[in-house]
C-alpha cells in the first residue's frame, strides 16, 4: 500500500498524500502502480467527458475535459514538457541545456510546446465520438507505462527525480504492468491496437531526442514523454 500511495501522491492531486518517511528509490518502487494510476486518472477524465458532452457543444466539452485532466495531475507532466521544450530545442551544449531545463522560468520554446500540446489535446477531445471516448483511459495508462522502460535509459544527470526513479525501479515491473495498457488496447479494438505503435513511435522520438541532446533522461523528460504519448493516442482515436 505504501507504493500505491506514493504513486498516487507523485502523479496526481488526489488526496492520498505522500509517505512521511520518504526513502531513496521510492518513486521507482512505486512504478509498478503507475499504469493503474493512469487508469484512475483516465477513468475520472472519461467520466467527466461523458457528462460534458451531454450539456455542452463538442469544443467546450473538450476544453472542460482537458481542464479536469490537468487538475487531476496538477500539471506535473506539462511542467516537464515545457522545461524540455526550452532545453532540448535550443542550440547549446548538453550542460547548458540541463541548466535551462532547471530554470523555473518559461521560455519561448516551452510556451509554444505547451500551446501545441494543449490545443492538440483539446481538439482531439472535442472530436472523439462516444464509442471512441475510452481512448482517454488508454492514453492515460499507456503513457504512464512508458515511464518504466524509459527508466532503464542512461541518466542525464546523477540527481533529481529521474535518478531516484531509476534507483528503485525493478525490471520485472515493466513486463508485469504492460498487461494493463496492452489488455485495454486489445479490448478497444482496431483503434486501440493502432494506438500502441503510434504511441511507441512518439515515445522513441522523445527519448531519442533527449539522448541526443542531453545524453540521457530525467524527470522532465518523463513528463514530456507522458504528454506526447497521451496526445498521440488521443489523435489516433479521432481517425
């Protein structure tokens, strides 16, 4: 239960709280619950979307659903996305890029990245048909599963949340937890099955960019990974 509480405390604003006696590697040991957290976040977001589409035009319903999604996660992954856009897209040395990513101020690239992802998500949520709405849950759980294999990649710097996650992560958790998003994708039919390789391609692109630009991954990269793969899954379900 400690790891479950840690997973919800790290990834959501739901009132689970964090263990008071934090130990190094706790975020990695909690990783086995990350896809389940995605199911809960996605399920609550999907329920909100189902209510909104009953009373609002599609565009308004999509925007309101996105607001709920962001509130449930506290904008955690969006912050990582913005930091990565600011740092990874600038022309500089890996060390300078890491310094930029640590800077709390939002730069031009970060602002543009945030707008593009948020607009894409809002547009996708506005375009989903009732039968495709469960793609919201798949997007939330599959994206959080990708954090687990990403944790095996080289670290961009020795400290931070990325290092803590990697130190506690068990390789077996990667395979055990894959059952949840892959099983859901199969149950959702052709769109769900197509969404998996699309999200995988997006994940490879994000992680490949990070390795090329800062020689590894970090907590911010994990945030960008979640946002980009969530968006790719949602867009697949609009086809």
